[in-house]
């Protein structure tokens, strides 16, 4: 079932981008080639949105989980909300990023749609290097996710807290996890407390050194997998100026899961930073869209 889901996503992405390339060519814009036909380079390539799937919220609404793919190893983009960075209908601003770092980023924002959304669709359009890329977001049953708990292994998304006694951030981003203030040129302390339970079911993976969620199968003689290794990564999500982190991936204390770094801003304004926690399943959960956590932090920077 899961393998079919992964194949279906790849096929749908290829078909969708083929159609988009045809439309853009008819409109006089440079057609967008398929991701497989575009080599990853240091600079000069484009960025496109990436639809990761959808899940059901406790109130009956749905969360549409979205990331992006920047085909550059070094080049980053800042694309303000507007004609070149828009989600329709209901936009152009539906909480998407305006800063795009290198590579594939999974599940970095969520668009909540009502329980009666049905067969409606959302479209996210990005323009970079003069080329237009657009993706469609929907509630097709083949794209349903379980981003909080892996059904196969019982593995759960890591937990992030911005105060030891505060609310837990778990799984896809929902609103703002914290609001902070900073001054231009002065390092802003950023501290989170990270934890992860690891898989709760006995699982063997069928491959040396494998982890739950990557082709694993249950067995009566399986050993319980040890808690999975955690990492916390900070990136800029929105903001007009540059952000410099003392450590993009700070060390996590074994005793209490505390991880600290600083961020320094060169321009006043409103920013959003993203803190991402991954266990050993890695980015995108090894292709199964579980289990990682993204949290957004708003920072107001004054002169």
C-alpha cells in the first residue's frame, strides 16, 4: 500500500509538471522540464513547490502538507508573496515560505481546508529565473498521510518545546510556536527542548542497519528498535534580510534534550524562522511522509 502511494506520487508529479510545461509554453513562457530531466547544479536552476499529501484534523477539517524543491546546491531564493509566489484561491498568502534554501524540503507548511472541501483544488505558483512552476493540491485518497504516527512501526514524530513546561510541537506546523523580539546585529538566543520515543512496535527491516519505516516487517522474534537519533535544524522561512545562525544544527543535550543556538539579523522587519526535528528516518521520513516535526517562530526585529 505504501509503496503504491510513493509510486503514485511520483507519477502524478511527473504528469502534473508535464501539463504545466505545456500550458506555460502556450502562454509564451519558457516551458518547465520534468525534475528528472534537470540536473542539480550549484546555481541557475529553478524552485518549485512540492505537494506532500493531506491528513485529517481532529475537528474534521483537513491539513494540506506542502514543501518545495530548490534544484540548486548553493543558490537560495527570496520570492515575496505576490504574482511570483501565490496560492489560489484564497491567497495569494496561505502561509507559504518566501525564502527557499537548497534542496528538497518536506512538509514545511500546512494549509487548512474545510471539511466540505471535496474535489476542490489549490494551486501554488512560483516564478524563479523567469520560469513559472505550479503545483496542484487536493484531497485525492491516494495522497492521504499519517504524519504523526507511522502505522507500520508505531514511530511518532519528534516533540519540540520552546519552554520545558510549554506546549509541545508535534508533526506538521500549525500556527506559530513562539513569538520573539530582536535587534539588528544582536544575536537572539534560540532554545528548544527535543525528545523522541522511537518505534513502539517490534520491527525487523530485512536489511542490515535498517530502521523502522523502510521496508520493515513485523516478526514475533523481532527486537525492539532503540530510540532514534534526533537532530534539530534552523532555517529562515520568511523575512526581508539575511539571518545568520551560530549553529544551524545545534548539539542536543542527552540529559534533557536542550538545544541552543543564536540568530543574528541584518535588517529590521518581521521574520519567521523554521525549526525542524528529524529522527533517524531522515528528511521526508525515508519516503513515507512520517515522522518529522516543523515549527515556525515569529521574530520581530527592530533597529
